[in-house]
C-alpha cells in the first residue's frame, strides 16, 4: 500500500510547478519518509529542460547535497551533470576522494564535463583508484580538459595497464585521441570492436560515435562497425552494434 501511495505521489510531480515541488519535499521531510524524499529530489533534479533549472529548486538540491546520504547526493549530482555551478564544482572537487565509489565516479564525470582544470591533480590520483569504473571516469575527465600536459601521464599509465584490461584501455585511447587528435588512437578503438567482452565492444563503439561529432572519420568508423556486425556471432551484441550504427547515421542527418 505504501509503495503504491509513494508512486502515486511521485507521478503527480512530473511537469509539476514550483509550489508542488516544494510542498511534496516538505511533506516528505515532515513524514521522515526517506524513500519519498529521495524520489522527490530525483524528479526535481531531472524534470526540467537541459541546461536550465529553477533557482529555488537549485537551492533545495544544493542543500540536499550535503544533508542527504551518499547515494542520494551522488544521484542529485548525476542528474545535474549539465548544469554549471560554482557550488557544484566545489562540491565535486571536495568529494573526489569520498569513500563511496559512486560519489567519486559522479564527481569525476561532472568535473570532466565542465572541464574544471583545477581538478586535474586530484583526477590524476584517481587513476590509481581501486574501482575500474572510477578510473575510467577519471581518464575520460582528463581527456576532456584539453590540457596536453596530462598526455604523458596518460601514456605512462596506459603502458602500465594490464594487457587484458580492455575496459581501461578503451578509456585511455579515447582520452588520448581527444587530447592529441592522433588517428592511431582511432585505429586502436576500432580494434576493440573485435573484443570478446561485450561491454568493451559497446563502449568502444560509443566512444567512436562521440568522436565522429563534426563528421571526423565518419565513413571509416561506419565501415568498421559494418565489418564487425557482419562477423559478430553474439545475437544480442550484434543488435547493440546495429543500434549504435543507426544512431551514428541519425547523427549524420
């Protein structure tokens, strides 16, 4: 019954106005209903036009970042990834070394998206993180910064990466291409389309699609996807590659 009531209350919030948001948030606080409050915060952070946010909603979310549990705070920052805000930048830098892996991951991604070069030294420390997903976000964040001083750091870490760790290599290849524009890294990503690890294969395909923005290497990447789709024996992975190929063609139009 409680779950149905929570869902009914949350459903009302989609496309709600500011007063309804604030009422539901305060209602959840009064009832000490953590599950409902988390749901309200998530909708407040996500139910908006990209790149825009109501000032009062932002105040509530910024306050919640420091008051809520680690998961809820990480979820809020993840939903606000497209919003540049000095308080969010400071929060992300301060929490890059948090003990909760998801918070470290989201903070690294946020700083990379907004190319916050002040975070470079701390992002470099995350290249040694115990969690590969966090390391990937740190690598990709450094690749977005446009600061070529990190190229040698990435090359050295790539050299030390286990031969079999294609998951990390994919991130290094994409980051180094973003910083250097060297086609060598494109070819290495294309090589990962043949990986036996479906996650690596999909990530490589998606990174190649991102690189084609502005039609860079469009036809070569499309041809590489076509070749891999032709020989792929895993049905679900073949369908995933076909989805990526379709997205690439739609982006071209």
